[in-house]
C-alpha cells in the first residue's frame, strides 16, 4: 500500500477544500472487535463557522439508574420511564444544537460505536418533574475532551405550569439551550484556532514550505480512518495508534486509490442509516410527548413538596444539635421542654412519598410511559435496506439493528462486485 506524507496530504486537502478538509478513545467509533451516523443535511443547514464539515453524535443518555434496584423506589425512580427520558433528552439536546446550524449533521445514536467527529456523552442524575440535572462531556474522535465533565441543571419555578405562555413549551427548554450554548462556545474557540492554522499554511505554501494539519483536521481524518480500519483492517489497521488513552495518526494513507473511494461510499451509506435511526428516536420522543408533559406537570407539586420537607427536616436536625446543650442545662433545673427534631419532617416526607407512588392518575401516566420505554428496549420498527437484487430487513432494538447493519455493510464492502452506491436505506426505527 502506498503511503504519503502528512504534509503532502494537508496540501491537497487545503487546495481542495480551502479552509477545511474532508469517551475513552477505544469506545468511540466503530470497533473492529464489535459491531452511522451522520448524514449531510440540506444546504440551509451548512456549518456557518470557518470549519470543515463536522458530525456530532449524541448517544442515548445514561439513565443514571442506581445499581441497587431497591434504591430506585426510595428515590422515586421508575426505571423504564427513566430509560425513555434518556432518549427524549438526547433528542432535545440534539435538536437545540441542530437549530444553531453549527454542524454538518447532528444525530442521536444508540451508543458511541457510531461514526462521528464529536460525541456529546451524558448521564441523567436527577429527573423528578421539578429538577433536571444532566452531567455531560464532549469528546472528539481522538478521545480528547472538548468539554470536560460538567453538570447542567435547572429547577422549574412554582406556577410555571399554570402560565398559558408556557403551553407546548418544555419546562427544561432553557437547560437544553444552555448545553447548546456550551457546545457553540467551544466550537467557536476551535474555529478561531483552525482559521489561524489555515492562514499560516497559506503563508507556508507561498514560501514553498509544508503546511500543517489543524487539530480539527486531525479529528476529521481520525474519524475517517477509524471507519476505514473497521471495514478494511488489513489496509488501514496501522494508520492509527493508541497513546495515553488517545488515538493518534501514525501516517496518512493514499487517498487517490479505488480502496479509499470505496471507503467513502461505505461511509456515505453508514451516514444514511445513522440519520434514519436518529429519525426513529425523534419519532419515539414525539410519541411520548403528550403523556410525558402530563407527568411533568403532575409530578411537580409532589417533587417540590418532598424537597421542601426534606429541607425542613434537615434544618430541624441542625436545630436539634444546637439545642442539645440547652437540654443539659435545662435538665439541671428540671425544665425540659419539647425540642424540635427532624422526626416530623421525615414522617411527613414518607407520607407524601407514599401518596406520590399510589396516586391513580400518576400511575396511569407512568404505566403508559413505562410501556413506551419497554417497547424501545425490546424492539423498534424494523429497518429496510434495499440492495441491487434483494431487500434486507433488520429487526430488534436500535442497538441490535445497528449491529446487524454494520455486519451487512461489512459484508457488502468485502464483495467487490457489490455496487455500494446502489444501497438504499428505506427506513429505520420508525
């Protein structure tokens, strides 16, 4: 296989594209041992920043379920509902970012094995109707953290649900916008660095010197090569290496070969499937919207009162400690009154929680949402892939269908006679 220098490839990329090029590192992108995301949207959605086209994947959030199931009930967590929330929140985060037109594509994915330049990984730590807290980090395809782990949180104020101006508005919309703003700020910083490198490269080229790749160009190339080595490990397996938990370029392969052209075709088909799957998640989020909005509204007063009772109980406990000294002195005089304790607050919270769990209206809402969550875990609508002479149906969960798709695509790639350009993803997860 022919190899060319990094500087030479950078020169070609600069000439062709002007200003751009085409969580733990090992868990990002398609893995050779295991098992697309991205698709370019319409021209109106092109990246406005001075950056190469980038793909952001928002894997379904970690639902944040405690390992011990007994703790679920104590914390008021319905596991299937929380799993459904993890899809819905990922979709809303992706939507908030997508609306800013920062990326070539923003997709919701089953996990981090999808192919992308950047990954926004998150975990729901609290979701009870009053408070939503999501811990997030953004990694690039090399495994570098663009946004270190950070907690985003929001509390719905009292009376929010009674305000007609909030009809059809998610009570945590501001939280999703905060996340989108954090992503945008980080991307703007990277765009400035990239523009500086491009400017310097123009000067280098004018002087007959070799240009250098910017960090974001390295990310896009790494993303491409991770996919390339997955489908053709014998050809591209040694283009990357792991160093200190990060993926680094060992060398850049020739990109004017039939092999690389075929890799680009398979990458395009992978993007198609990833986009269809993301649309399936969007459809699921839309399905649960009505019941979930009722759940948010009806859960709010319970969650708020439980929090307030807890705060009162904590305050009473502090007062009790402070009053202990007075008790000793009062006992000496035979004058011991009733001291405030946390017992009443704890008992009230327990009674409230019991009501919270057994309320018939809430039980019906949660039952419907739980069923949606179970359906998501058990099976999505089958995906249909049309080949030149046959149609293949993929079944099961989103992860299972994605695994089947990758296996099929790998099979098609290995078949030199297969026309990859003719492969069409008709539907997925709808």
